[in-house]
C-alpha cells in the first residue's frame, strides 16, 4: 500500500513536470530561401516559413513559448528575440558567437522564449552577419489575461514594419561591404510591411493597405527593422497617439510624426476621424550625419476609409521632418515618459545610488590600409572603416562567450573591458587629431556582480564622423534618465536626470554629437550583448558584452543549457 502510494506520487510529479513543459505553446520556424519580386526585379532571400516579413508571434504577458527553429537555408544563422529579457536563460537569446554557435544548414534548435514583464510590441530577427535584413517579424505581447490596456481597447490592430530593400542579394551586399572596407551601398527602397509602395516602379500592386471604419481607433504596432538608418513615420491628415515604447507603456502624447531608430518598437493609436478618403502612411530616412549619402525615397502604405465615396485620385502624403531635422527628432524623444500607473506599475524601481558607474564612448574609427590593395581600403583617405566602444573594436570569438564562461574555457574573451574612455578629449569637437582614429581590436567583456545597480553613460564622438547610434542591450530594459548634446558633464548633468518617470527602453538612440545616460539592475545572470543597431557600425565593432554573475540563491542563478545547443 505504502509502496503504491509512493509510486503514485512519483507519477504525479513526473506527469505534472511533463505537463508543465508541454503547456508551453510551440511555434515552428523553418528558415529557407525563396524568390521575391520588388522594384521590377526578383531575388532569392532567406525567409522564415517562406514569408517576408516573417510570421507574427502572439502571446500574453509572461506566457513563455518555444520556437522550433529549422535551418533549411544554405548558410549558418541564429535567431534573437529582441527586447525579451530571457530571465536566467541566455541560452536562446541568439547573437552569434555571443550566446550560441550558429545553427548550421540542416540543423535545428528549439529556443525557449522566456517572457516576464514585457507588454506591447517586440520583434524577432536573425542575429548573424546581415541576415536580419529579410529574417524578421513582430512579437505581439497582449496584457495578462486578467488585465486590459491602460486605454480603451482599440477596434483593431496591425504591425507596421519599417524596413529597407536592396536589389542585390544581402550576402553580396555584406561581403562587398566587408571586402571594400568602406560604407555599404544604400538601400534601393524603404518598405512598410515588406512593400515599397506606390511611389516606386512596379510596386503599386503590392502596396500594404488597411481598411478603417469612421470613428474607430486602431493600434499600429510600429517596428523599425532598418539596417542602416533611422526613420520618420506619419499618416497624412491624422495625429498619432503614442502609448507604448519598447514593450513598456508610456504616458500618452500626440504627434503628427514618429521618430524611431532601428531596434525600437512603438505602439501608436490612430483614430479614423477625418473625411472618408484614402490617406498615405509614409516613412522616410532620418539621417543626422552631414554629407552622408542616404536613401531619399519615400515608402507608403494606404489607410482606406470604408464606405461609399469617391477617393481623391492621389492620396495625400504626411508632412514629415527633413532627413536631418535633429530638432524634430529631439522634440519627439523628449516626450517619451513611463506610464507607471497603479494598474500598470513599472516592473522595477529606478536605481538611485548606482554601485557601478560606466562611461562608454561610441565612435566610428578607421584602420590603416595594410593590404597593399587600395580597393579594400575604401574608407576615408584610403583606410578601412571601423567602430568601437571605449576604443575597443569588438572581434567575434571563435566559440560563443556564454559557452566559454559556463565551461570555464580560457582564451576566448577577457574580463577587462574599460569602465571609462582610455583617452579623455573633447569628444564632440569639430576637428579631432587623426591619431584618435585607430581603435584596438579585442574581445573584452564587463563583469557585473549580481544585483548591482548600473549607470551607463553613452558618449557619442566626432571621431571620423558623428552619427546617431541606436544602442541596444540584450537581457534588460533600462531607464533613460538623461540625454543631451555635446559632452556629458558628470557634475552638472545628473542634476537634471528624470528620476520620476524616465522611459523604459531596450534600445536608445544616442543623438548625433550627444550623450545618453541609462540605469538598470544587473539581476539577470548570463552573457548579454550590447551593440549599435545600425548594422555597419555593429559589423565594424561597436559592440561589447556584459557578464552578470550568478547570485547566491537558486533564483538568482542561470538555468542550465538545453540539450540541443548548436556546437562550433
Ligand atoms: C529563384 O529564381 C531563380 C531564377 O528563376 C531560380 O534559378 C532559383 O532556383 C529560384 N530560387 C528559389 C529559392 O526558388
Ligand atoms: C559572417 O561574416 C564573416 C566575415 O565577416 C564570415 O567569416 C562568416 O563566414 C560569415 N558567416 C556566414 C554564415 O556567412
Ligand atoms: C494576473 O495574472 C498573472 C499571471 O498571468 C498573475 O501573476 C497575477 O497575480 C494576476 N493578477 C491578478 C490581480 O489576478
Ligand atoms: C494634430 O495636433 C495638432 C497639435 O495638437 C493640432 O493643431 C491639429 O489640429 C491636430 N490635427 C488633427 C488632424 O487632429
Ligand atoms: C560637408 O560637405 C561640405 C561641402 O563639401 C563641407 O564644407 C563640410 O565641411 C562637410 N561637413 C562635414 C561635417 O564633413
Ligand atoms: C534623391 O537623391 C538623388 C541622388 O541620389 C537626387 O537625384 C534626387 O533629386 C533626390 N530626390 C529628392 C526627392 O531629394
Ligand atoms: C540638412 O540638409 C539640407 C539639405 O537637405 C542642408 O541644406 C542643410 O545644411 C542640412 N543641415 C544640417 C544641420 O546639416
Ligand atoms: C521643437 O520644440 C521647440 C520648443 O517646443 C519648438 O520651438 C520647435 O519649433 C520644435 N521644432 C520642431 C522641428 O518641431
Ligand atoms: C593607394 O593609396 C595610397 C594612399 O592614398 C597611394 O599613395 C597609393 O598610390 C595607392 N596605390 C594604388 C596602387 O593606387
Ligand atoms: C591620410 O593618411 C596619411 C597616411 O596615414 C596621413 O599621413 C594623412 O595625414 C591623412 N590625411 C587625412 C586628411 O586624413
Ligand atoms: C568642444 O568642441 C565643441 C565643438 O567644436 C566646442 O563648442 C566646445 O567648446 C569644446 N569644448 C571644450 C571643453 O573645449
Ligand atoms: C558555420 O559555423 C561553424 C561553427 O561555428 C563554423 O565552423 C563555420 O566556419 C561556419 N561557416 C561559415 C561559412 O561561416
Ligand atoms: Cu551606430
């Protein structure tokens, strides 16, 4: 009798453990190449499930899921769940050679996507070389089942994915960029939900259209998946109401345009309250660096009121700021504030006295030409372009840092990433000595104690050329407590920090010749990549990684790796 009971109990434990694992919803992602036609020409692109953009994943807050990823393409690839904190589970975060080895052609990796406090819109994308140009999609995170939005439920909602399209293949684009050492070719079109829209050749048929009913409110889930630049977005004749940024609610504000950097997401409400007609929604490039060639085309989609009327022959276009209107960009960014109402409290407090203070310069750099072949040195003055954080130009290791850390394998990385710039100078001066241009190639990480409170100030520089840098931190959301133009002043600027309702982001644009101060808690043990989300800057080395050590309790330690980690 006793024995039977024990067996029965064991069975219960086994079954409930099994059921628990089974309870996670599974999705199937098959990476494969498929031909797509845009701008009158056809090319083969890497897709997920043959779709471009890829499938939208939907879940409720906190309800983790599993994605079974099959690589049926012809090259190595990894997938990343952008903005998902993956608490204690860096194993399926995805950046190649940071948290995993790539999934080889023919390989499979089941990735658990560990949700916690994220609510709103995030996205997933490939994280190896430039494959993310076509391998990306939205992640829609509804409120918990027992909660609602902190605003009336919209009548309907849809993703608005702002991207770029090249006529040439992405592998060719990338390898030319690597070979020449110069800037990559600019895109041939911008896209909304994968479509350039009416203003490009051979594109009218595919233009993304959405039908709206007069008097109703719609939620646009904006995702900027661009590779090389930022964007302004708007809808003709309509103001937009921003309600959420990077899967965290914001205090609502109205604007006739949105400024959004690659990696960022934003939920905006649109009320169909204008005279029934067709209106263009449009996106254009936001590029602050002077004299840099950029894609000056306009992508459009159509907002179409339902009903019986004759639409104007050509829909009106929204009036968007000029490509280098940094005032418009700053005015918009300044309005972002966390909501933090009692029903939607912020997930964690703003760190007050930070135990770890860091100042990171982020620079574009050059390496001198060493090849004897000038065609491989098409950077300024016959150099190869590079980029760095605190003068460290990140070099990918041969196996992933997470594995090296977990298995204590030496020689893959070093733990001596500098806390402060090795050289102090007027970072945003108009002219800087040439000697400042050359960075150091290294694979260094910054080690954080569990539960440390971190202040990190990003300082843009004018080495080679200033630029907007959308900096993205994996495994965390952070509060943006301050930002400004020129050089950060550690005595003056902290006095103006917003400690009340700073926006909670996973990606923040460090403005052209400016700085941004962020604060976060290191409570997520693991290896977490941090990098510029402009892909040429990332490939040039504007990257680093944090290692947050395990804490002392079981709840503050990394979970063990899954059995099917890809191997190098
Ligand atoms: C794409 O089209 C080209 C030319 O028609 C063809 O050779 C190629 O096999 C197609 N690729 C895919 C992935 O379907
Ligand atoms: C990614 O790029 C590097 C060079 O930058 C190259 O060595 C590597 O093979 C590329 N990976 C794939 C899968 O093409
Ligand atoms: C709502 O549901 C979440 C899990 O989905 C749970 O953690 C939370 O306690 C619930 N809150 C209330 C007020 O029921
Ligand atoms: C948009 O907002 C501005 C400023 O609040 C206002 O002047 C304008 O009338 C609004 N436009 C529409 C179409 O609601
Ligand atoms: C941009 O180009 C103009 C004209 O060539 C030049 O005078 C100016 O110095 C350049 N600006 C920067 C920041 O390089
Ligand atoms: C866009 O740039 C091209 C040159 O690259 C120029 O010929 C064209 O006039 C520009 N168009 C607009 C709308 O600025
Ligand atoms: C912005 O771009 C325009 C050309 O479109 C140029 O005339 C102007 O000087 C630029 N402004 C700045 C601050 O670079
Ligand atoms: C930015 O805001 C300031 C102050 O509110 C205003 O004077 C200026 O016109 C705005 N600029 C743009 C481009 O919106
Ligand atoms: C390569 O560039 C250097 C520096 O600009 C120049 O001196 C040299 O003549 C160039 N070599 C060739 C083969 O063009
Ligand atoms: C170009 O490079 C050469 C060789 O490194 C250097 O002597 C020269 O000062 C550089 N000139 C400029 C304008 O960068
Ligand atoms: C730094 O350079 C900027 C731009 O040239 C200049 O306005 C500022 O005065 C300089 N700051 C210092 C401390 O020299
Ligand atoms: C693919 O990944 C494996 C494992 O890291 C590596 O050995 C191989 O060189 C990679 N192939 C390419 C083309 O990058
Ligand atoms: Cu950048």
